[in-house]
């Protein structure tokens, strides 16, 4: 019986794109190797948002899928907080896997650290390393973290770590095709590009009914971080749009205080902030909104990414408002109908297009059929299992 080591910092019941992707992928992978291999997954107990707490067992056995959820220090998504949390995860996983033998390491990573953890174990055991890369960490650090000490001391270290990890990977899956240009310098691994997808819970949504009332609700749900840059767009747009529109922001994150400060500075009362909610409740709230909103900050690094939120929002028959650039903008323009698309942080373009928009609901049948998570997971799992010796 073979043994696959699966590394994912977030996993169900946590609320994050990483959790949603890996919870369903791990189940499909275990299903495909049933009778031939076990999948041992190491993750953390729910910690994505400091304001969201939910219970989860430390160990869980689902047939041939064994899940370990590790305790890590509480964090509030700050850089130093996240380093401490990951170091705890890293240390515990190394200790718990020390005397075990695996046949393949699979690591899903956005911040490089999980990929590095996978690399250290794969190298020690001389086994294949399969990486699922959800973000280009160094790009993000250089754009988002403005601390000079981090830029001068840590970024060079991260570059060496990245070179070591990616150069020694057996296979790398790039979650966004926008990453391809960056990875041309790493010629040893083979590559694929299986993106995020649409989970089953979004496949049977009821069609919207016309609502009475004149106030249109624009809803955002997710992380409120520097990467989303909501503090650069929401209060400013709310001030220009006036009482005919209302923003509802559901979530938490490291830049929440910046958003609150800008709301006060612009003296707007048409922006409502709510705490994170479970997915089932969120789907209901999405259904009650008029517009669904996604935004990324105006950083060069984000021109390569494709936010998982695109797949989630595209399943509703609501118009989608997206402030993105680069590959994400091209993807939305090509695959998503009934949208308002503008450059990140461009308040005037957003407001102008929204005021000119003639409201309609539209079911995106082709989009949903093309990007079902189930279909993508089957292909990605087959790719992973092909590397078991």
C-alpha cells in the first residue's frame, strides 16, 4: 500500500479559497487511489479569520483519507503573525512525519512556506514533489509589504528558498495561466494549469426574482486585506454613488481598520461591515444582493493571478462588478457575461459604468459547465497519482 503526504495550511471547516480547493481535491484524490494508497493530510485547525471560530476534530479518518488538524498560535493576518503560525505548522509536521515513509508529497501553497515544507520532506525521502502553486509569493511580498527591513533582508532569502523549491519539484500545477511567464526560468519540473473551480454547492442555485425598492446592494465577501485594497475603492465609490447604492462587506482581515478609517474620512453611511459567515449563510446573502463585487489592489503582482472568487460569483445570475487587471481581467472578459469590469482602484470608471448599467439577471450556463470543480479535481488528481512510483 502506497502512502501520499498531502500538505495544505487551510482545510474544512475553515473559510478560505485554499480550504475550499483542498477539501474537495483531497476527497477526490483519496477516492482515485482507494485500495492502492492512503492519503495522510496535515493541516491546521480553523484560523483564517480571528473573528471566526468553529470546532474541528484534531484527527479524522475518512476511509483512506487521514486528516490531522494542528493547533497553531492565534494570528490576525499580519506578516509576523503569519510567520509564527506557519513555523508552528512547519515544526509540528516535520516532527509528526519524521519516522514515516511516503511515496509522494503533494503541497498546495500560496505563501511558498508550505511548498518549502513539502520540499524538505520529499528531498529527505528522495520521493517526487508535486506542487500546487496558488500565488507567486515573492511578487506579492515585494508589492504588498512596504517594510524596508523585510525587503532588504528577507526577500533575498525567499528568492533562494523559491529557487531551491521550484528547481527540485517534479511537477508544478499553476492555478493561474498568468503565472506561466514567471516560471519559464524553472525548466526541470513538468507543468499543468488546473485552475480553481465551481463547488457543488453553487450548481443548483435558484434564479433571482425582481425585488422592489430603489436601493441597490453591492456585496463583497472574503478577506479584507492589503491585497484586496477595499479601502481604496469602497468608501470613495460609496461617496460618489450616494444613497441609491449600498455596499455590504462581509469578512475580516489585516486591512479592515484601513477600510473603517476611510469610511469615517469620507463620511459615508452606505457601507455596512459584517463578520464572516459560514458558506451556507453566505450563499443566501449573495442571493439577496443586487451586485456581487470583487477587487484586487493595484499591484503589479496581481496582474498574474486569477482569484477563486471569480468562479464563486459567476454561478449566480447577478451582475458581477470586478476591479482587476492583467490575466484576471482577460479571463473575466472572455468567460463571464453580464459584468462591469474596471481597473483596480479606478473609482471614476467604476462609478461611471455602474450608473450607466441597465440592470438585468443572467444565468451563465456555459461558464458553469466549463468550470465545475468536480471535473477539474478529477483531472488534477489523475495527474498527481501518475507520479506515484
